[in-house]
C-alpha cells in the first residue's frame, strides 16, 4: 500500500490537500475536484466520493437558483448581467449547467468561451459547463455534486442553467431552492411553457427583453400572472411573481434579486426551505439507488448470459414480459 493511502474511508494525503484547498476557496482545486466528480474512471469516482464526504459539512449555505429558458431567451446575457450585479453587491457566484444534449452535440451551454465573457474574467465568479456524461440522470448527478463542491469553496449563490427543452427543467427544479423561468415577451412562448407543464414548477417568471417592446412585455406579464393565478400554488406562502427585465440593458437585476431574497425569507420562516432540501436529498438518494440497481442488474453475469434469449422469447410471444422479468430479477436474490 502506498504511503499516501490508508483505510477505505480515509483521504489520501493528496486528496486531503485538495479538500483543504477547496475549503480555502482555491478555484483550481475546485475545478480539479469537479473534474474528479465528472470522471467516469472508477478510481476517480472513489476519490471523488471521499472528497465530497469531507466537503459535505461545509455545504448548504448558498442559495441555489435554477434558470431555464428556450435557446435565445437570453439566459447567458441575463446570467452575466445578474452575475456582475451580484458580485458588485458582495456575492460570490458559481454558474453550473445541465444540458444533456451536450454529449450529443459535443458542445454545451456554457461551453462556448464567448458566452459570459465579462463574468468569466471576474475572480468572484466560477463558471463550469455542463458535464457531457450522457443521460440526463448522469448529467444531473454530477451537477448536484459539483454544486456541493462550489458551496464548500465559499460560493454563496449557485445558478444552475438549463435549456428549456425536454425533462431537464424538472430535473433542475429538483436540485435547487428556487426555479426561475426566463421568458420572451410573446404569447406563443407562454403557451409552450403552459403546455409542457413547466409553469407548475416556476417560483418566479422573468420576462426578458422588455426593452424591445415594453407594451408587448406588459401584455406578456399580465398573461403570465393570469396563467399562474389559475394554478394551485405549490406553497401557501408564495405566489410566483412575474417581473420584467432587460438582460441586455442590465435592467431589473435588483428587482430580480429582491424576489429571490423575499422567497428565501418566506420559505425559511415557514420551514419549507429546509423541508424542500431534505426531500430533494432523499429523492437524490433514491434516484442513485435506482441507477445503482439498474447497473447491478445489467452487470450481473447470469443476467447478462440469459438476457438475449429471454428477450427474444418475449419478442416472439413465447413468454410473458412479466415472467421474463421475474426470472431475471430472481438472479439478484442471494
Ligand atoms: P440564450 O440562448 O438563452 O443563452 O440567449 P443569449 O443570452 O445568447 O441571447 C440571445 C440573443 O438575445 C443575443 O443576441 C442577446 O444579445 C439578445 N438578448 C438577450 N437579452 C436581451 C435583452 O434584454 N434585450 C435585447 N434587446 N436583446 C437581448
């Protein structure tokens, strides 16, 4: 056994140093930790879990905000404007992303260096593109862990960006304290969101680009308010507000942040803030159990051996799907 490794749960000297450096707020150490988290190598994964365990007591103090909107809604312009406003107000922010399409396209939201150029130059901001780990579950998993590492490094605001397509919104809403929808001021857009059931998970709606056509923006705000009014609110203590912003003109950032603070205060005093985090942590555990079981199933040698023939028999109608599943699952019993 090399000198710098000890028992199963202990950190190696190298990783202890990494933990210390993350806790001291060193960006390079944080980036390195996230690289470990995102690695698919099993030795890296083992190290990442130990590092995270050591960082865990230092997490939880940030406010976690999810921001979603269709491509072109102005997410990166908005995050940059808000980020700079936040830094000037004394905050430190980390920007993470969940974009499961990044493994297909090769790029990712936040991956493009020209995005958020000004924010990238600021010491108080840490920006990390979406992991390209494949499935939405895998991407979300790594983003959740990266979020914890950022909190341990002292970032007090975590923004998680996601594209307004697919299931990624619901996934991000499940890992943040507050979920924000960034919308364009036109009715077609509203209908899209309403149809997709995203409205239900929004804690705040920000209509962006109000500078282009203030009248249309006012109409959009009224429509949104009406749509939200028809829903049963997720909390008796919060009615999702609708505000207008202009990311390009950097207008509305103070109003936006005031709503976030108002939400945090309302949810904290009612106890819902902690309750939500507890529920999210348990849901996260169960989703990991499910993916772990799935992997265990797929990797089991007897299952692996019998799966092709049983699948064929199910396809041919020679055995019912239920009976085949039962047979395969029986291999997991010890
Ligand atoms: P994303 O795809 O959601 O990240 O959107 P971007 O931030 O890349 O913005 C898409 C386009 O909208 C860019 O050309 C921005 O300059 C423009 N844009 C973003 N916010 C505003 C705004 O408040 N007003 C105006 N007029 N244009 C904006």
